[in-house]
C-alpha cells in the first residue's frame, strides 16, 4: 500500500476533491454519454457507463434482499418482544434506510465518483478517515460479508440433499468457493453479464417472497387469525433492546448504498441515482412488511424464535412436497446478492488504489473488457481465504457497530460540506431535517451498542485504530522497498492482465 507517483497510478486530480460548480455542470452535460477507449476526452482507459435505471434498481434491490428476510426475521422479533412492535421496527428501519439513501443521493450527485462512503468521507474529512473506512472494509466488512453470503448459498443449495442434518462443511466450502470463482469471472468479463444476472435473480427472489405472501394471505383468509389477537403483548421497551431490534432490521436493509459505489458506471447518475433509490427503497420496505405479516400469520412466536431459517420453516408448514422451493429461493437470493456485492465492492478497492491507498495494481483496468480485473481477483482471493477460517461468522459481530459509525460519519460529512462549501452545485439537495434525523438515530444506535455489546465494540474500535499506524507507515511516510514492490507488482499485473491505469481528463 505504498504511495507511488501520480503519473503511474493516480487520476490527475485527487478523488477526494469535490468538483467545482463549473466542472460539475460540464460533467452533468456529458454524464449520459458512453465512454470508450477512443474518446477524445479520455486519456488511457476508463470504466464504461453501462448501468441504466432498471439495472440500478435491480442492484439495490438485489443486494438488499439477500438471505436476511428469508433467514433472520427472528432477530427483530426477539428484541422487540411482540409481533406488533416487530412490524413497527421493520417499517421504521425501511424509512430510516430511505432517509439515509436520500442523503447519499445528495452526496453521490455532488461527488459523482465511485467508492461510496470512502469518497464522501475523504471529500469531507480528508484522507486518513477515508483510509480507516477502506481499512475496515478491506480487513473485515467486504470479504467477510461476501464469504458468509457464499456459505449461506452453499448451505441452502445443498439442503435438499441432506434434509435431516447439516451438509458436510467441506462440501459447503467447496461449493461456496466455486460460486465465488464463477461470479468473479463473470464480473471480470462483462458488466452487461453482471447486470443481467442481477436482473434475473432479483426477479427470482421477489417471486419467492410473493409465494410466501400468497400462502400467508390464503392462510389468513381461511380464518387463521389467532396470532393477531394481541399483537403487542410482551413488547420490550428498554432502549438497549430497541437498538438491538433496529440493528437486526437494518442488517436486512443493508446494501442500499451499494449503487453509490459504482456511480462512474451509471448512465446519467444525476437523474438515475436518486430515481433508483426512490423506486427501490419503498419496494423493498413494502415487500419486507407483507412478508413478515405472512410469517407472523402462519408461524407462532415460539416457532419463529426456534427456527434458524424462518422461510424454510414456513415452507415446511405451508408448501408440503413443494417445500424444497424455500431452500432453493434462499440460494438464488444469496447468489444474486453476492453478484451485486462483488460488482460494487470491487469498485471500492479500485477507487482506493486509484487514490494511492492500496497497491497501484488494483486500480488497473483491462483494455478489452474495461473492467477492474486486478481489483476483482484481489477481492475474490480475500473472500476465498475467509471461507476456510473457522470463526468467519464471529468476525461480523465485531463490526456491526462500525458500519453504523462510518455511515454516521458519511452523513456528518454532508452537513460539514453544506457549511464548508455552500456554493458547490448540488443536483439533489435534501431537506436539512433528513440528515439531522439520521444522525440522531445512528448516534443512538452507536451509543446503545457500547452499553449492550462492549466487547464487540471494543474489538471493532481496535480494528479501526489499527489502521492509523498502517496509514503512516505505508502511505504518509512509505519505506522505499514497499514503493519498489508496489511498482513491480503493478508492472507484472499490467502485462499479465493486459491492463492500463484508469485516467480521466477533468475540464
């Protein structure tokens, strides 16, 4: 992660610089055009704008609707205490995610760069906080999340073959590894293939959820309403439990900011980014709401809390010999979710390398496919490594609050940039009350985490702070041998993967 010369690895202007109003206006004028290798406005190679509005909606919905709604609605119910309070938490989590997404729409159109939180934190607070986010994402968040999604896919795809017991861990790991390799190859080869896979599997998981909803409606219309007699009995009012219920709900909504990771590949981002957010978030919230109503109508509180996979338990009770549909639906859902996550998160590392915070080779783009192949392979290798670590699932517990913390910092950056750069053009300008509400809720969740899970918060904080010496040793004051090694790897990757640095011309 040594710092290298800008002529070798970096874009001409730092990614953390917020575009001026004049430059932003010029960029908006040409944002709808498709870039190519031969463009007169581009020196070198550049990621192509191939993601349309529907693709953007599919990416957001596809990444959000992973395994969470199929597997873990019991987390919200456990800490809410009642089905009525649980439904309120689900709706509020959807509203809060929508508010956060709208704040990110302002940030994404004001700073039209890929990288999401990394770019926004850097623009507002400088390179060190941005690197710390990249450090946590690199070390834990992204590869661990992808590894767990892949393992979930493998477990549920193999479930019909081992119906009465767990599938052998070796079979699960090998199938998960094969899935990661296949999706990495697809992402390396063609962005259009990625969006088609996302579109197809997003449709598949929505159909599966509609099957659950249809079965629940049929069950209710047959007079089975006993679970709704006293929906608020047993509700838990402690702030700590409410915070934990929100964490469980927000986990199922996580991924709403992934389209911001690929802003540079989005056609007309000034229009399509906010439109995709405004379409996808209400759709997800409604789907989650009616799916949970179906769960609570068919399954008792005890059945939900004792189930490791609520959708599978639901299928066993309602679908009879067709109950295999639910494990298959979970597998399809996680497959599509992982595809979108690999596509988006690889751009985070690509932008980090382009800005000198990761080895230069990760910022290279293949001249034929116009995809960041080294970044994708780097992410795939990290994910494969974590597949075979026994305590992979434990790692997620240490950084739940870290995600909320950095989201809080990103939205704080929106307010800071409003104060620091009031004249900067903002194609989307949300009401000031929205980021304030979001900050208050995130602050409540972070503080509640400290009291409810002090050990996990401590480990997460240590992981964040461990990035500070790394930053100063490898980036701020790099040693010569690291710079030489980075340049050697960069040259080898350029030749082996037929890649060039990403370069853009700014007006």
